[in-house]
C-alpha cells in the first residue's frame, strides 16, 4: 500500500480558507483519522486526496505517483487514483440486490489488466478439485435436508466457500454429481492436460497470464463475470454478509447496509480507503460494534485507511495516528495517546478527552529551582514542578521570536501577486473556565496578558478525593454509571470535573478534600495557547 504525502495544500473559496498550507504524511498501512469540529476542513482534505475536490495550490503524492501539483498542472482524476470512498450515507441502489450493489462498480471498471486465458485457468482449477472427489462429496453431504435430498442452492454456496471458486465454476462442479459416486478421474486428467497444453502453447505463467520476455502482457479490458464474482465473494467473506447476497437494501438493518457499502468499496481492491463519517447514522451500540469491525478490516486488508470524524472517541479508539485540524490549520498529528497526554496547545487538550479537561487560570513566577509558584482558584497558592527542565524566560523569548518570524513570513507572502488575505482569521483558542456563576464573555474586555498569565490543564482522572488532600471542596454534582462516577467539585466559585472509579455514592453538598495527582499536569501559555511543560502540582 502507498504512502500519501501532502505538501503545502491550500483550498480556499474567495477569502475563506478551508485548508491552509497543510503538510501531512500518511504512512503505508496507517489508520489515520482526520478529527476536528464541524467546518474545520477535514472532509475537504479527504476529498482533495481522493480527487473529488481540486486544491487551490500544493502537491499531493500517492505512492510514487504525483496525483496533483498546482505548479506543474497535474490533476489525476478520481477514477485513476485507485482509491475507495465510503460515504456517510450508504448510497446503495434500492432496486439491486446486495450482490448486484457490490458488483456494480466492478462491472464498470475498464483498465490496463493482465491478459489471462480464463478457459485454461478454470480448467486447471476444476481439474485440481476433481482430483480430490472425497473432499467435494464431504461438502455436498452437508447440504442434504431432513429428507435426504440435496439442496442445490445451499450446495453451490458451500462449494464456493469451501474451494474459493466463483459461482460459475461451482455450478460446473455440482453438475458432475460426485455425491452419486461417479468416477471422474478421466475428466480431471483431461482438464489438467488441456490447461497444461494452453500454458505451453501460449507461454502462460502459473496464473495463466500471457507473458513476453518474462513480463506479463496487459490489455485494456473489463473484468470478466468470473473475476467479478470472485471479487464479490471475497469481500462478502471479509465483511460477513455472504448470507444476504440475494436480499435488497430495504431488507437489511443499518449495520448490514453499512457492511454492504464497505464491501462495495473494498471490491476493486483500492490502494487507499477513504471514509467520511461512515458510522454517524448508526445507533450507539451498533456504532461500537462497527468500530471493532473496522479495526479488523484494517488488519485483514492491509490497506491504508483515512477516516473523517468529529467524534473524538471514534478517533481515539480506531486510529494509529490522529490528524487534528481547526479552522483549516493542522494542530497536531500524532498517535492517539500522545495527542491525549501531550497536547500541543489549549485547543487540542480541550477537544480530546471525555469528560473534558479542566482548565484553571493562574498567575505564575518561576523560582531558581525550576518550580513555578502559582496563584489560582481566587487566591490559593500552589507549586508546579516540571517533569523535564524548562526555562520560562527563554521559552517566552523563543515564543516571541517565532511569532515575529511568522509575521515577517506573512508580510512577504502578502506582497505576492497571488496572495489572498485569509478572511477566517486564526485566533488563540478561547477555553472555558467552569464556574458556579458563568462569566458573560460578551461584556468583558480583552485582558492585557503578561508572561505571568498561565493556564493549567488537569485531566479528570488526576483529581483524587483523599482525607489528606490539599484543597477543600464540595460535591456539586455526581453521575454514577456503575464502574465509575463523574463528579463536579466546587472550590470557591470554581468547578472541577473528576472521575472516581468504583461504585462509591456521593451526596450533593458533601464536603471533601481533594488532591491533584500524577506528573502529567499541563502548563499552557495563556497568550499563545501553546503548551509549555508537563509536570506535577502541589497544592
């Protein structure tokens, strides 16, 4: 499977930048989820890779083929990129059976394919099976009804599955009536001789493909009925819908229809499989089951999967890599647990995690030993100890240098004739501070920030209720779910969300003491929103 490379990809409509200067490498056999809020540019990115949308500028490479390059004028159409696309709605033909829906796309393929002697190939396969008649008889005997009669339809399906053959070959095999004890050794030998003679006279290889000078000869042709049937049967086994082949979409459940849509996409053996929120139409339980199926499909097919979702739970559970986008700009591209535990900025920390992360505003000054003395929760004091050494003044200086360099680069770009100013401006993410009395942001002026203005990010699982806790609080809300409880703890005018494992019951108004544990507390710069360090908090 190929690697996908996006270089400086931009897509805009007028002054609206759907995707802004995106650089991305999707590795071979990866399962990448494009994650972000509605309108962030994830579906546009997917459609540009697939060839359904034309980028404004940039370069896209799939494997060793450049499929789009704005400078060179290259734009390979979608049907030549050898990719599959699974839509949010199943897009199944209601007047076609499951078999016909899966086969529909295959019947329309006309491409450069190996020149094959199918008559000789089928003769060889049939002769090979007839050479072991006992195995065929064993399969057929399993298809008798309670009256001892042989069920032809069931027998053909069994033969297809047992010997991995098409229905046309299976019907020929059934026509020999081996269950009657016929001696077919002469027929088997004749078929093998016929196949061997064809190989010798036509210079065919072991796959019965024509060769010239050691190379396979190709021709522009459509797939044969035999090839289509083998492909349909192959994918029906993968997604486990072989028993529904004669049904119509209206006779299937939502999950079964989604399996048909997946099978139809897999049938042409695409090098890359694109999925645009394919599970959003399913109920919660079925959505969970289909996540397991997609994981299994990724392993079994060995394909590269690119999956669009706004559901961070889907992204976390399915992906090998998460590509998190906001306002058309890449925020972070890393493994799911890295995105969760080591977010690049406030937006990433807020978007990933359920329940959501707690943000706490603080004023801080770094001491000589490296710890940062903080004032938070309306006057309480705490100390943040970085897990790795960090020099805050140097960090702030680098932040300002980087910002100046970006401003200079933007100034140079704006001088270019082709430059169009971005209408949907990039802004520092406005995080939410949970309070008993919520602030009205519309009435507040923008604060003047200094290098002392910091934000702590505390995951709910880091909040522990303990008699020796350094903070006194009050249970403001509790939602037990059996294995765990999600609680709201009031500290002064502020609220923290915590997760307590076990079946403990909490009462509203109950006084508690809490501690904030772990060495993965996040320290963010309030001005830029970027993450400064990870460490522990002592209250």
